[in-house]
């Protein structure tokens, strides 16, 4: 099972690259669950934004004004039910045939230190009814001194959290990737990095899934990093065969590749000639697509890989400052690329007459009102015109379809009883 969690810090800005980044996470890791915290919008809005991802289940809590908001998207054929839901916790139960059911608790820790003991107590009560459970999300609490860089040396709320974790017998999920998942986005000596987004396992979960691990993504669009949980045995990931995108077929360069390749003389049998030309066309189009995709679109994989390597090498505050500087540069590049793509799409929409506007909506509404049947073929194959004749053809067809020549047999006793 794969679970992706991210504190997105608001999905209420249509010009933000957060939504494309969420879709990249879904496409790259193919999670069974996607947990978004601090959406700052109602659950219905987030559901409509991600409706094209075809989730099988959606649970969550609406935001209060412009703060809070939790949404859990389920993907796959598992029988998932929401056991408990509040502003800090969403507990889901997964029923697996012939196997022991397991639970996933999605947590958004209380931002105020004084409110955290109450949240830990609630989680402790829920673990009593869900012993085979995974806890994941923005815990909002530093656990160890090495989980932070910069700031005060005092860890607020540490005693209550340690007491809670010991009572619950929680096991921290081992992780790889950048060690810090949150930043205050300050400069120089005011910069603070902390590992707030984490995952914990109960002893039952660890016994059933000992290969569980966490993959920390770099701090990217939000001030929180996305984290990806995976409980499957580790295996070396191999790249899938490259698949051409439909968008490249609209460019004349691609057509030129095909035409020029097909005009070349190749010696051999017909099947050899065909396979050779297809292989050459594939190489040319693939190279062209990758080069232009990196220039026109957002290469999330490349950005994520580079920042992850830099994040893992942080050892001091100057290293962290350089890391944050690279993140700012990456954000600027992403915004420019997204702006270019939006302008390009809008230009194509205008040229093709499909730009979403009041004029287009009025045009479709007027066209819809004009849609009517003017003629129909009757049983003899003669085309009948006019509203009256079309009506007669439809009525005659329905009568022939639903009439019955044979009278069904019935039992008189049944009629008498009724």
C-alpha cells in the first residue's frame, strides 16, 4: 500500500502550481491514498479540482474560513470506510478479504502547543479500537533535537508527545530523502528547518508489514514537503518504456520526422524496412518530446530529484540557506513555465473557438435549443418529414415494440386472492 501525504497550505489559488504538483504525485507514485491537509477550502471544492483523477472514495473535513481543511482520496478497489473524522484526524478502515483489516489514521497536529495534549489523547483512544494502524501526516511536533536546524534549543510540547508515543507503543517509520520537511522561509540566521511530517506504526502494523518505509520529497511549492509511505518489499524500480504524448502530434516537426524517415531508402525485407523506420521515428520523436517538454512544461521529476539530493546534504545553517535559495529559484522557473503554458493553451482555445467565456456558453445554449429531429425513416425505409409524421413514426415503432400477440396464462386463484 502506498500513501501520499502533503500539507499543501491552501488550494484556493488557481494560478498556483500546487494542483499540477498534486497530479504529478499521483502519476509518479500511484498511491492508494492521497491526504491533503490545510486545504483552506471545502471538501467539495477539492473534490471537483481532483475529479479527473477518478478517486473511488473521498472523506474529509471542511475548512473553517481560510484555515484548516482535510481531504483523503482513496484509489483502488479496496473496501474503505471512514470510522472517525474531525479537524485533526481522519481514521479510515480498510477491509481486505481473507486478511486482517487495517486502519490508516491521517493526522494534522494541533498548531497551538496547548491544544496538542488533547489531540494526542484523542489519537490514543482511537488506537484502542484500531490496533493495526498506520499514522501519517503533518504531526506539527518535533520529536528529537536532530529533527530540526536553527531556532530555539527548547522543544515545546516535547514531554506530552513522548508520553503519548510511549503509551501507544508507536514505532517511527524509517525514511530516506531530505531530513527536513518544513521551513519558515526566512533568510540567514532566522532560517528554521524541521521534520514535522512523519509516519508512525503500531506494533501490530510493524509485525504485519516490516518493510514499511517513508520517502521524503523536497520542500517544493508549499512550506511543507510531501511524504510518501510504502509498505511493499523494496525492489529496484526500473523505468517503464517511453510513451509518446498526444500533444506532440499537433506539431509540424513531428510530421517532418515521419515524412523524412519514410522517404529514405532502406535495404532489406519489407518487415525489416518497416521496423527500422519505426525505430528511427521513435528515437527522433522521443528526443524532440523530452527536449521541448523540459522547456515548455514543468519537469517535476527533474526539479524533485535535484532538490532531494541537495536536501540530503544539509549539515549546517549555510547549507540550509543555499538549499532554500535553490528552492526559490526553482519556484520562479516553475511559475514562468506554467504561465507560458497557460498563455499557449489560451491562444489555442481562442484560435479553435473553444475559449471558455460567456459568449461560448451562450452559443452552446442557443445551439442546444435548436437541436430537434426533422426527419425519420419509417419501417418501409421512406424518409418522413414534418413534426406530425415524425411523431407517427415514433408512436408506431413503440407500439410494435411493446405489443404482445400471445395472451399470458394466469391462475384464477391468484386473481381471487388479490
